[in-house]
């Protein structure tokens, strides 16, 4: 069984802290994975309210280096360290580019005179990360027999990716469009088929699924969870992505967080909010 607990998601959930961000606890027979940490670390309090013990976490996985997935490290890592003890810290697994500075143009205003907002992981969180055991990998990494971190996602269909913002990777640190090469996902191999858990799907949900199939050798996809970032995608690309998902005949789809688009009657959709627990039996 895979138990997916929603520690944090964008929608208002009475009784729980909420914000724009994502954090899930993925509890299977093999591992207890904390997947993303939201913006403020409020996920730790939500976990407590749900009766979930973050001291059971065996790995932390970061889907990519955006603030709404990684800034929760500043509050989250010390909380996990207190529960686990400093000798038993669970490794954090991510692509090495999660630490890049990033910015996004939001328009000039009194609050933001230059118009740019920092959207990378903040300094406080990077400092906590610096004290933590990490495994950075561009290549796919099998975390357990049936759980794989998908690594850098090949761009089989580059027009289906969702790139946003800029990063200083140009000559002499000049800002250029952010490739978001660090955006990745997890795949669970189950007897029912693959269960894929994504953060924002900047690499494109179709590219992520193609990578999961290539890395695992399993073609059947049972379920898809996480953000699809359709809000910044061209209409034709959204349509093509939904058509692809329809062709998979997914049994369960929870498209949350930055998806912000009607999935046009895609079967298998389920609704979850912060505080909910969903079990996939197999
Ligand atoms: Fe996000
Ligand atoms: Fe993102």
C-alpha cells in the first residue's frame, strides 16, 4: 500500500495552515518519504494535527528549487532533526541545480520597485540544507527496489515543458531563461502500474511520464499525483498533455497546486486537500 498524506496544498482547508506550496508524506512498505516542504514550514504543524510522526521519515525528496517547495526546509529540517536525532538524519535527494538563484518578473509596484521577485530557495533554507546529508543526482536514482527518483527529465517533447523565470547562468552571471533542469519527480513501481508523484511538472508532465516509463521499463501508469503547472502553458500544449493523459487510462489523478486548469473530464480525478490521506492498495 502507498499512503499519500497531503501535508500542504494551495486550497484553504479549515483547521490547517495553508499557503501556495506543496508538501506530501509518501508512506509505503519500503520507505517514508517527505516530498517537498512548502513555503513556510507550516507542513510540520499540519503533520502533527494529522497525527503523523515526521520522526519516521527515511528520505526527503525535493522536486525542484522553487520557493514554494523548498523554503519550508528552514523550519522543516530542524523539526525533523529534533525528532530523529542528529545521528539519524534522513538524506535529502535532489538535482544539484535546486540551489540556483532564480527570479520571476511580477511587474513594478511599491512593494517590488524593480519588478523582480526572488523565486529560488531562500538563504535561510540553503543554510539548513548545508548542514544536512544530501545526495544530489542528475541521473535517476533507485531509492528502494520499487521507488525511483527520476533525475533530470529528458525533453522528448520540449514544447510541453513549462519554463518560468530567469537564473544567472549566462556569461559573467548574466540572467537568462531558467531551464529548470532540476524539476523532477518520483515513480513507484506497483503491481497495478506506475504511481508518479510530481512537484510542479515544469519539465512537462508528458516528459516526466515518458522518463518514468523509460527508467522503470514499466509502461502501464496507474496514478498521477502533484502539480502540472498548466497555468503557464500554451492552450495547445495543455490540450496535447491532457490528450496524452487520457490515453493512459489513469485510474487515479490528483492534479493540484499549480495545475490551475480544468482537466476537461479526464477520468480518475480525485479531490484532496491539506489534511487528507489517500491510500493506493496493491
Ligand atoms: Fe510550485
Ligand atoms: Fe515551481
